[in-house]
């Protein structure tokens, strides 16, 4: 059985943006470009539309199939902060299997037992059970000795440590970034430097141990400067961001909008601009949705009592395409950030349209206009800080390993 | 940045002189609207003092005081204000724990609404909680303090006290000193006093100073003696004991050394400077008894103005429902 996607614009992080066909056999890409279509192929005419690698969404909080399908996401890196925590091989293995065949879930195992930041978790056993990275979850490991041992041990296993970078001593109890908005609203707030402090320590420890580290979300100018300098020194660091910190600043929490309560919190406008610069100059490697659906019982509360997080899976592609429209990124680089780079962090050989790669493919319409309406989300909840925003770009069809995801 | 009464519908509710359905904060009020509330309150000061013929204009209306955080004096003040106007006043004490574990705040709001309250007075420990409730109920909501956000009736009673003692608020140099970081009283006072053209100085150790407070139109000081120079009004804030045992300030005696209002310190202010405190006071810490009980102290007068201001707010916010001419 051969699948042929024809007459498409192909957006490949390696091959660039071209026109042509993609042939898929046995779940693998066997040819791309101007190639002949076998007579027995199932043909999908993609004229005027774009074919790109399916999104690899690194660091989602919850498995939410309908949202991932709508968002063009074929693989997720699942955060260890589950209930129970992903620190046990049985739990990791179950998480790794439940999505197949349509959605491949790559668990990020807890780096410390119970994510408590004290004792090393059974990282090697969890990796053999299917974990593709280890992580600190939504928290920072306060004890530098523990963090150093986590990094050293993970280096032995050749897995990346995915870290959350906020100094817990500064962020305890905070729901916002210090600044005019937090002061006017009377919100408990932490200084933005909490992020750079945490990054600085973790980078030094990663450099010292030779470990690979991925900072899941970097959101401040000082943080980007540290990452940029570390990359120049050859430190094995990568970092990510969600569209929220690229398109919104702290002003979005005015009126106590709990849908804009995120972790890390929204930052000052200057930091938002620094994030756009970091996208343009390649400092940021990964764009992720940070998908964390939260129902009214967790969000229709006073701001300080609400849970953080946004339902981001369905809006990741159109919000990312805004960066292409604004000429911060080319379309091919966008898919490096959405597919190839996150796959690499997880040690996966996928995320491109190259021959021989898994046929994880997304067909989308770059121009299709629509309006973000949280209540209409397919996700488990509609908690989006972008409610009402008109956007362009919609996923039409999705294939995981050559098999259509419906 | 105007953040209150964000729904356009609010503009057509209430009367032309005070086109707001709720009082969730000073933010969003125009200077003339603040002055209107002060004028209204002024009329009740005299009535309260003379025990004149009772004016039961809120008779038959139900006022619910929903206090999710402990309070003695504010609750009492709202209760007395409602009762003087003839309202049926019901107090609801909701302990923090039961609310957090049980029904959500919105469920509580819907419950209060279903009981057909005519006005709801709310105190809550979370910033923004009062506005969340206001969006869900059909009757006017009065903020009696939400987290660190606002405490508008306190700011109004402070403004009324200053206006009565000083003749006007414009141009007065007002120093607000204490735990600004955690203080809703400070935020509302800054908004009200700057709206009424006072010169506002704020003073606190940097550990208790909200970042970028200058953006609210005030001058920030960490040196109390400098802040006091030429002050017409000195407004002290209460500092909770648990914040003075090393968390934000090393000790109470060290706090008193740098920020305690003593007679010596008061001498740096203008000779006729007015001393204020929202209470309850930590005598001997942020304010010495000799200052608190001084002739220039307006502290008990503030309490008196509190009742008048709350009567005015209850009256004004219920005018539309009562069908008062020009408000319905």
C-alpha cells in the first residue's frame, strides 16, 4: 500500500520549502519531490496546501488526543508530573503504550523520586521502560548537589535532562512577574531574575558534568543571554518556549484573567521582545504548546487560587505561523522548532520529510482563517489566553507512521 | 490602566453622577465620582452625631456581609451602616478552610444571588475575588477588602477624614508608611489620593515595597525621616506580627527604630500634620501611644467616618433598585 501526497508545498527542516509529492510505503517516507506516482497508490491531492512533519510536542501536561489530533501533533513528550508521578517503570511503560498507534507518547521520567528533589529516581529502568528523557517536572530542584548528581547520572545514560528554570526560593507563592501590573492588582509576584538565576546554576552544572540539558521554557532576556553564551561555549544546551510568551506580556493578566496564569508567568514587554529576538537568532530550539487543559473548577477561581496552565495544543500551529508571517522564521525553520529539534531532544530520528524517516505527516492550509474560541476547543478544557484572537493556519489531515489519524 | 467596571453595560447602570453598578475598587472611578461619594458621606456624619430622625431608606432590603476572611471592625462598621439605614443585615462568616475545600467561590456567589440579596458586601483573602463574584450576581457588590488588591471604603473614609480636617485634599503631602507590599489599604489610598490631586509619598523598607510603585503616581522612600519632611498627613499602616520576625523585617524593635512614628519623628512633619492609622494598631511598634493619642491624631475620627462612608455607598449603590428618581 502506497500513499501519495501530491502537488503539495513541502516544508522540511532539512530539505527546505519545495513543491512536489511525498510517497509513503509501510509507514516510511520512500520518496519526495518530483517523483512518479505508482498506479496503485492512494492519492491525496494537496494542491495549494502544505505538507510538513507532524508536530513533536515536548513537555505537555496531559494526554488529550482530540486536541493533539486537531493541532497536528503526532508525538508528545509527557511531563513527569502525572498522578502517579512518572518515576516507576510500570507507570512509564503504561504511559508509553496507551497512545499507540495514533499518538506516540514519549514519557519524560522523573529525575528524582516523586519529583521531590531529594533522591535519584530509577532513571535507567525508566529509560528501558520507554522514557526518552528525564526531567524535573514543573519544579526546580533546589538542592544543587542533587541537581548535579541528576545531570551526571543522566549523562551516563545518554539522556537529556529537561529542566524547569525558576528559582523556587524567589517564586514561592508567586502567581505573576513583579512589575506594574502585579503591583496594581496586588498579586503575589516574583522577580523575573528568578529564571536567570536558575538557568545560570543549571548551565554551570551541565557544563561541569558534560550532561545534555534542555530548559523547557525560557522567557526572559537575561535567560536568553545565558543560553546564548553557553551555546557559544559549546555547552550541550537547548531550550524551548510556548507561543504565549512570544505573543503576550504581563498586561494579559489585567482584570485578573486566570486563563493568563501560566508557569512561568507572563513577563514584561521587554522580555517578550527578547524572546522574539531569540526565536529569530536561533537561541530557541523548540516551540511547544505547554498543553495543560484546566476546567472551570481549576480556573474559575480568584486569580491567586487558580491553577496555572493553558490549553495550547490546538493553537500551537497558527500561533507559530504568526512568526513566519512576521518574518522571524522561515517555514522550514519553523518545522525544525516544531518537529526536528524536539525529536532530537528526545533522541528520536524523526521530524523531517527525508526519505527513510517515519511518515509522520501533517497536511495543513497556511491561509485558512479562523478565530480562537476556547469554548469550541476539542481539548478537555478551553482555557486559552488567546480567546477571540483571529488566526490563520489549520490542520486538515494527519498521518502517524503512514496511517491516518482520525 | 483602568481595570474596573470593564463591562460597558455598567455605564448605563446607576445614576449619571455615579454610573457604576458595583464598588469593587477605587480604580475606575473618576475624581468627581469619588468626590460625590465623599459629599454623600458628609451628610451622614451630621445625622449620625445628632441621632436625628431615623432615615430608614434601605428598609426592606437585604444586605449580606459575606466575609471570607476574619474581620472585626470593618464587619461591624458595615453592619452598623446597614442597620442605621434600615436594611436587614445578615452576616456570613466563611472560614477560609471550608471555602477552599468545599464549594467554589462562584458557587457561593450563585447561592447568595439565589437568596435575592439586595446588596452584598464581600471581604476575601484573594486579590480579584470580589470582582469575580460581582460578575456573577444580579445585585450591587461592595468590596470590603480583597487580598492585597483594594479596600475602597477605607480609602474613602481616609479621604473624608483628610478633607474634613484639612479643608481639601488637593496639594496635601500625604505620607503612607508601612507594609505596602501586602496592603490593600495602601493601594486604594494611593488611587484615591492621587485622583484627588494629593502629593503622595510612600515609605517602607525595600522588602515591603511593591516594585514599580512609582508608576501609580507616588514617590517612594525607604528613609522615613526624609519622607516625613513637610508632610501634612502621616498615614501609618499596620504591620502583621508574623512579618516582623525575620521574614521581611528582622524584629519589631528594629522596625520601630526605622519606621516607628514617635513624637520626635512627627516633629519632622508639618506642625499641623494629621496622624492616621486604619487600625488595629500595634502600639509601640509602628506608632507610639503618645502619637496615637495626640490631638493631631484622627484615628478615632477615621472609624466614625467609616460608618458614614459605608452608609453613603450602600445608599448610592441601591438607588437604582429602589427606583430613586434619576437612578432607575
